[in-house]
C-alpha cells in the first residue's frame, strides 16, 4: 500500500528545469535508482519572519561536500556550483517558500553503455527537491538510542566520509533494528569498536568542560552541524571541543550527549541502551547550544538569503516617535 502524502510540493528541479513535482522522476534502471549510484546533500533553509527572509544555511559548504563525494565516486560534473546555487534559489523563489524547509540535491549516474549497471558513464542526472520541514519534537524531548548490533561501514569498504545513497543501506539496517526494539534511533560502533555516528547524524558527548566527538577517521561523515556546534561551544561557551576516539562506556558516563545533523539539528540523547545520560533529561549545555544554534541559523551569519534584499529591513526601519516623545 502506498503511504505517499498528498501534501507534496508543486515544483521540483530536474536536469536544468523547474518542473512539476510529479514529473520529477528518473528511470528505474538508471544506475542512480537501481544501485544507489548517487551522491547527495541535505540543506536546511530557515524562515525568519522579522527579516521576511529565507536563509539557506551553509549552502556553499554543502556544495563543497557534494563535490568531494562526486570526486570519490569519479562522477563527472554536469552542473557547477553556481548553476546549482542558481537552481535552488529559483526553485525556492518560484515556490514562494516561506517556512522552514529541507532541500535535497542529488546527482547520480544514469545509463552505462548497454545498460551496464557498473560501467563508468558521463551520463548523469541531477535533481533538487524541497519539502517543508518543521523542527522535530525530539529537539525538545531528546532521544533514546541503542548501540546497534550492526557496525558502521568503513573507508576501506564503502566510505562513510561521502554521502552516497548506497551508504544508507547500513543506516537503514541499524535504524529499523533500533525502532523494532523500542528506541528512537541507533548509534554505530566502527570496525575498531569505538563510537562512530548515528544513521543520519554525528554524535558528540559532554564530559565536564569538554565536548568530544569521533574524528573523521572513526567511520563518520564529517558533519557541518557538528562543526557549527563545536565552534559555538568553544567561542561562545568557552568549552574545549576535541576530536578523539570514544569508547562505548564513555557514552554511559557522559554528562550530556547529542546528535548533530542538518535534518535533526541538535537533539539531546537522554538514554543509551536503557542507561540514563546524566539526569536522563536534556542537559543545560545542550539547551544553551540549541539557543545559540537557532540564533545562528535564523539570522543569516553563514547563510545565503533566498529573496533579494528589501529596501528596509525590519531592524533597520527608523523609529517613528509618537507626538510629544
Ligand atoms: C550518516 C550521516 N552522518 C552525519 C550527518 C550529519 O551531517 P551534517 O551535519 O553535515 O548534515 C548526516 C546528515 O547529513 C549523515 O547522513
């Protein structure tokens, strides 16, 4: 039975054109669809009602990582960064998007010679889709996680440093197992048995005045949200941000722990394997970081504004004084 929502957006972008959402289809036997031979990026856009502006958060960093994923998979570039930037701005403007939104860029191999599913091809496809994405209630409530019985894929098999659809088979196994067992999501250990990441997020723990996260060599995607969080923690809260291997038991002993990802944003981990983290409630450091994160993403510091600047910003409007003041 189909579970497709009827609330699909009207428009999407496919191979250079804005088209209807329903027309955004790729061939079932393309390499991208059949074997997950694609790379992708998920970017969030935040609506600021005071500025009447939609901000695409760290778009250029996401496009840089898309290029890195393409390079690792030896995928030719059909659209350069300027074209993709123009495409997403056109899609969001044409859709008149004025709410928090999650945008996905996908580039994949299309058909190899004689439909060879593994053959190198310069024939690629690219699509961009955007869905309304309000903040998850887990941002407030936190999540209960389980260490997965599945290990994270590794750089010598299917590199987790890149975002390719095929990597998410590993994520799906762990996510479904965790949910079947009554948890919200999973945490992966890597091939060495130290902490890696969650199915679609990075992980960090608070140990005293330090925030610790596994390094890029621990079997993780090097997260953009994690990078923002680390900068806010050190610059604004005076905490030390460190990348080093993390043992499973350090999770149980952490004062606080969190998931960091574009889609998840910063979510408190309140339980691991049924063991409370700290008090078993979202901790004070995480709450401060969430506030700083929200300010950062909604006020445009590292963002690309979607709509052309209006003559006067709300903040810049001159004060109109009442007579007699
Ligand atoms: C496997 C995986 N790890 C980590 C992340 C977090 O990365 P980012 O913060 O750059 O979105 C994501 C999400 O993009 C992911 O899919």
